[in-house]
C-alpha cells in the first residue's frame, strides 16, 4: 500500500462506515459500544494521518 494521506483517509472512512453500519444494525448494547469504538478509532486514524502528513506551520516560536 502506498504511503499517502489519501490511503489513510480512505481506510479511515471505510472503518467509520463499518462502525456506523454496525451501530445501526445491532440491537445488543455491547455490539453497539464496539461499533462506536470502531468509529472513534477511525477518527483517531484520520487525525494522526493529518498530523503526520501536514507540515509544521511554526506559529509564534519565540
């Protein structure tokens, strides 16, 4: 797999979609919580990917 931001965001989107489907399709509380956890992990993956691929802006370094 290529090491690009697009690949990580696609994987993150797929994980979020799977989690959303799991949350809407299940009636068991444990399964719903596991689906929410999968959605949160997808968001974490997207945040980490943005942090790794967006260059540092510097800001006020004084």
